[in-house]
C-alpha cells in the first residue's frame, strides 16, 4: 500500500502518460490512413478503365476541342450564325458606347485629392 500525500503513484502517472500518448498516436494514425486511402482511391480510379459513358463524353469533348482549334472559333458556324453575331455586337456597341467588346475593359481609378483641414 502507498501513502496518500496528495500525489499519484509513479505507475499511475506513467499509465496516464501512456494513454495520452496513445490518443495522440491514434489521431495521427487516423489522419495518415485517411490521406493514404484518399490517394489510393484516386490512383485506383486512374488505373482502371473508364466507364463507357464517361469515355464517350471525354472523346466528344476532345473531338470538339480539336475541331474548334482547327476552325479558329465556333465549330460548324454557318453564315446565319455570323450574321446574328455581328447584329448583336452592333447592338451592344450602340448601347454601351462602342469600343472593343472582345477585350476586357481597362479600368483607371485616379488618386483622390485629400486636403488637410485646419486644426
């Protein structure tokens, strides 16, 4: 038996430290496992063959991308599309005062003139 002097015996303090250390290790291990499982899921999905619908979708996007690069713009745009586009651009230029509508506007904010007041 031990005398109660307001202190815990050494083996109880050691046991308490071990439990604290085990909870820290457990949380670190849990975080590491979550990250590894997440990464392995991504690698596994890349390694397996795509779903046929996904593959068809990606093939169509790649095909359209190559056609639009070759055409230099919209694919299969006929004369009616070009006519409508030019009419809409002219309408927007009339409404907003002209300028190049294909370019992002250049904003300029002048410095405010501050006057020192009388003290």
